[in-house]
C-alpha cells in the first residue's frame, strides 16, 4: 500500500523534474494568485458601482471574452509562427500594464463601469495570445510523455490559486478596498517574468521543422485537420456546450453571494475558494492518471453539470459551498482530460492551431454565455441560471457519451520517448 502511494505521488508531480517547468510552475503559483485576486475584486467592483445589477456583471463577461470571439480563431496560427517563450514574456508584461491601470482608477476614486469594461477587453485581448502560447511552451518544457501530467498540474496550480486568491481578495476587499487587490496582482507578475527569463532554452524539447503558416491558410489547415478527426469534434462540441452554458461563474458567483445569499465580499471570496479547492482535487486526480481518458472526461462533466443543477434551489452558504466543491472537482476532471487529449492527438506542426481551436471553443462563446447568464440572473435569479446550466450541460454530456460509445472510448495516446532533459 505504501509503495503504491509513493508511486502515485511520483506520477502526480513527475513533470516537476524538469528545471524549466519548475521555474514556470513557481512563477505561475505567485502570479495566478494575484490574477484571481483581481478577478474577484473586478466582479465585486462592478456590482458596487452599479448597485448590485447582475446584468452589469454579464456585460463585464462580454468585455472579457469578446476578444476571444473576434480573434481567438487565429491565435493558434500566431502561436505556431512565433517563439512561445518570448510571446509569453510579452503577454505577461501587457497584463502588468492593465493591472496598473486598474490600480490607478480604483485608488484615484474616479472609476466608472465603462472604464472597467474597456480594461477588461484589453486584458482579454492579451489573453487570446497568452493562453495558447503558454500551452505550447508547456509542451516544449516537458515533452510529449509528460504533457498530460503537466497540463493537469497547470490546472491544479490554477485552481490552488483559486483557493488562496479569492480568500485573500475577500479579506483585502474588506480592509483595504479593490485598489489594493489590483496592486498586488501587478506586483505578482514579477515572479513569472523572472522565471521565464531564467529558463535554459537549450533544455527545451525539440519539435519537427515546418514552414511557418500564413494566418488564413494556417487557420484553414487547422480546421480541415479537426474536421477529419471525429473524436476531436466530440471533445470540441462538448467544450462548446459546457463553456457557453455552464462555465459562467464570473457572473453567477458574485450574484449568488450578493443577491441570493445576501452576504458580503468575504463570503464571495470563500465560495470562490471552495470551488477552487474542489477543482484542485479534480486536477490532482487527473495528474495522477498520467493519460487522457474519455471516461474520466465524461464522469467529470457529469459531476460538474449535475452539481450545478443541485445548486439552483440552495439558499444557504454552507450547502452552496459543498456543492461548489463538487462542481469544481468535476470541472477540472473534464477540462484537464479534454485539453490533454486535443494536444496529444495533434502533430507538432499543428499543435498551436489545435490548442487555439480548443480554447476558441472554450472562450469564444464567453460573451454570449456571460450576457445570457446575466440576463437569466436578472430575470429569475441564480436559481434560473443554474437550472439552465445544469440541464444544458447534462444533455451535452449525454450526447458526447453516446458518441464515444460508438468509437474506441479512450483518447489516451501511446507514450513516446523524448530526449530526456530533466534537471
């Protein structure tokens, strides 16, 4: 039993044996915590400025995700054309600038909702390139063999910060205001920038040589490849449904705390942290598996969407927190496996474009989903929003499960030995 636990532990954190990934992981641990503080503070700030208007939070989601809708389809091609590490450095610098701008208007006391929407849109434009380039950089740091583990660890890091960031944000909001959260986020980016600059590029795993694609031709090539891959289409279809109807917590959670539960920013931070705790558990389980699995993806999606449906009638903070924990666990079990399966099935020359298409499905309908959820909350409260999310998500999961049953159920890819670059 002890030996089995030790093997499980080694498998769960196996990607950390690579020096470059350790630097990246450490920097992200600090930066993601600051980013979550900013997300929580921004949602709460909008509610304060608009006197609790849930549709205003939906407009914020529109501003954040509209850049994905407009430009996300081409992000993967740009990632394939450029050096991933340099691109990530510049996206981090740009996010420092937007965090400083938020700090300035918040501390200066002259913030207006339109200013927050504009800065959120600028930050969303940066993230269009940041997300696929970080995924591409992850492949270069750990190689094909450890990619599923690294993706799951990235998810665990993201969700661990989702525990600490909202908790800290709730406390700081109560004592120092939103401006302090924005300042902390701006400073936190120094950690990831130092890690990126300290990497040894000679330790990166090689990728096959290929001609750098043009924007339009490269995008069409990526779409054509996916159309010929039935299992990829199933993964993208499920991702599109869940991201549109179910993953709108940037709208539902602040409204749940502010309007449904009639609580304050501290409780909002705690509820967000509880979701993050569940997501962390789901990510660590995914990391321990060491492979992408369609079965785990479907189970995770069922838990994720089923728990949302159960939250709908809840008006107590404790029960809502318990169900949010389950929601988070199911979410990362689904998302980590769907992400890894898409990347592993992609050839080197198309990996950036496949990553871009996946995140386009994940974020491209964010404006529609955010506005829809804000409208549902305005019409029928979070009760109606969670009912719609749960029913749509379970229906989409059922269709995907049926599609997988007609094909080999596993999306796992045989491990391929890369030249070891552990340090």
